[in-house]
C-alpha cells in the first residue's frame, strides 16, 4: 500500500523543524514507518546544491533563474531517489519544504510565477503532497527568530519586501488548495504543535 507525503511549508523562523518532528512523532504512534526529508537537500547531490543555493559563490551574483533551476535539480534528485521509493514501499514521508516553496519564493518572491509553474509541470507532473501544512508568520517576526539562530544565509538576507511577496503567494496558494492547511505560527510552540497534530489527525481520520 502506497504511503503518504506530508510537506511542511513556511517562511524563515516559522518553526518547520519543530513541525516536522511533531508530525513524525504522531505518525510513529500510528504505527507508520517514517522518512524525513528536507528541500533543497536530502541526497549528496541535493545537499551540494543546497550549500551552493544558500551560500552562493563569492564574487558572482546568483541569478533568479539559476536559483530556480538549482531548486528543481535538487528536488528532482530527492524525489526520484528518496521520496518516490519510500512511498512505493508504504512509508510515509514528512518533508521540510517541497514544491510550494518554489511557487512562493521564486514565483511570488522573485516574480517568476509563469516559469515556476511551467517547470513544476514538466518535472513533477501531477505529483504533489497528500497534505501541506503551511506555518504562517509575519516575515519580520520570522526573520527575528532566524537572526536568533545565528548568521543569516543568502536567502535570509533578502529585503523584507521579498518575504512579504513570498508570504502573500503562500497564502493565495493555500487558500485555493483542498490539501493545504494554514497554521498560525505566531502562537506559542505548544499551541502550534497542537494545531498541527489536530490538522493531521482530522485530515487522515486518525484516532485521537
């Protein structure tokens, strides 16, 4: 029996790592085998692309389209070598980001909506998460949390307007998607965790 794919989405500082653990623990209690992934990343090739994407190369500007293509190269590698094999064998995959990140960041933030949609269709076809949990948070609050973790990477150093456009695109995508749930990530970690648990339990009709 094919497994399910749950993706965690959100801006920097939204609490995706905590959400991934909450979902994974819940699924484990349901007796399910879990695989955790992150994007970009998750395989040696994808991790190398992640480092390049996050850090860039000194003295050379990373163009918006090159950034987008790096994301999809990493995603393709992860999907074909980790996610799909896991789902085929009945495992449930809990991902820290998936394609909605590109639709929001490169689509909304970078203004490449049409190109992102074209590449998404060409690479992914009809493939999408069975459930997407979007952790919604004001960009300024999220960046403040990110700064508390240490030095900001190339993406985290973008202008606040970039993140505002990205957030708006996330909200638009989620509001029109039957497999997406918006979680208020400005709440306490305990409240956010409980909302996540209840969203997963309700969506998959698990025993509470």
